[in-house]
């Protein structure tokens, strides 16, 4: 994994403040946020970065349509239950 951009920061439209690239790259179960292209396209060649560092399967998971909020909450609760 290319970590050379990890210390760079950009404004996160979802959180409403600046975050380091490392956060954007790992926030989604060690995969990038689905909005990574929106936040980083002006600062780096994000398309190239994704193509070089993620498989087609991972890219599909990164940019999959978000699940319903209730489904996401249930998944999160089940994940917490399984980790205890």
C-alpha cells in the first residue's frame, strides 16, 4: 500500500472538517471512504492511486451504493456483539 500521501489533509464533506488522507484511505473496514474521489481529486491523481492500490473487487466494495441506515446500524450492532 502506498502510504506516501497519509499525512496530507483535505476537507471532509461528510465530517465537516479537515482529515488526513490516511483516515480517508482506511475508514471503511480498512478500505477508503466512498467519497474519497470527491475530496481528493484536486490534490492528487486519486483515480491512479485507487487503480494502483486496490483490486477490482475492493474498488467495487469501496464505491458500492450505501446501505439503508437501519441496515447499517443492525450490521454495526452485530459486529460489536461478535467482537465481545
